[in-house]
């Protein structure tokens, strides 16, 4: 089954404790991206990657890191989480057909709480 | 600047009513794609439809239909004979050619279908 998976689905942590949210896709997609969803602010892009070893900042990259060492994986790293990073996080992937306008498929989401 | 506006924050209908969710977008690009996603109470983002800027044909899929009008920059979504299972937040989104692949989301419309 074609899918995007994220782990963990739920996480409660404390300020300053490094964490990684994993994302993996099995559709051989070149493009992967992270979004966060917050009440009143909607969905905003954090980082994206056009292919292996190619990453770039989205709209709200502060406090986050990513890496793309393999095509299928795109982990999101919070090196020193803060309470303002409490959010619902989504990973997404798509092919780069049609100049990067193909459908993005989303993972199930990771609900992160930073105390 | 690119922008997607969903003016209806919340809509409440009774089962079997028809309901239309409005979406208005802004872009200066000539090649772009429009999307609708559904976010049920469980939280995941489910892809519904993708429409390119050169195809203004309306589309129907079961009880769902979409009306794309380039002249008014609108991409409205109609659910016919609504059901309780249609209760969700619906997002309209825009993705332009060569814009880094970012999906620009509207703020979402929360649809509540009551029995």
C-alpha cells in the first residue's frame, strides 16, 4: 500500500530535550516536506526536500533541522524543543512531475506537546 | 503573493442537505494546481481532488463535485445529500509551478453534518 508513515504519532516531552520525528514514504517520491498545523495559523511549511541531499527552508524553519540521506526518509529534528513548538506535524511527499505541482500525500500526523 | 481564502469558517447542515464550500485564490502564475483535502476528526489529511489551471471542466465524483472558475479565481466544492461522515475540516490549497513545491492552504472550513 502506498503510504507516508510518521513516528511517533503522539509525543509529550520537556523543553530542551532533543527529539526526532521520523517520516518515510514508499512511493519513490523525490519531493518531501514538513508542515505544522496550529489553531488560527493553519498549515505552514517548515522544510522541504527536492531530492536526496537537497533541502531548503519553508516558511517557519526556526528551531528545526532536517536531513535527506535516503530518498524514502525525511526526519524532522528538534534539537532544543520549546513550548511554542507544540503543534500537529505532518510529513508529505510527492513526485516532481509537472514542475513540482503533483499531489502531495500526507502522513497521519504527529501530535507534539512540549512542556 | 499567493493566497487561498476560505471565507466560511464553520458550516452546519442537516443530513441530506447539499452544501457548498467556497475557495478563492490569488496567484500571478499561469500554471498552477488547486487541491481539496479533508481532515476528519481523527486528524489525518486526505486528498480529494487536484485540478490544473488549464482545465476548467467541472468534476463529479459520487456525491462530490467541484466547480473551477478561472474568471473569478474560485474553486468551490459541493457535497450533495450530505452525510454525518462528511463532518470534517476541508482545506483548499494552491501549488504553483516552480515555487518550491509548497502547498499554500486556506484556513479551512469546518463542516458539521447533523443527523
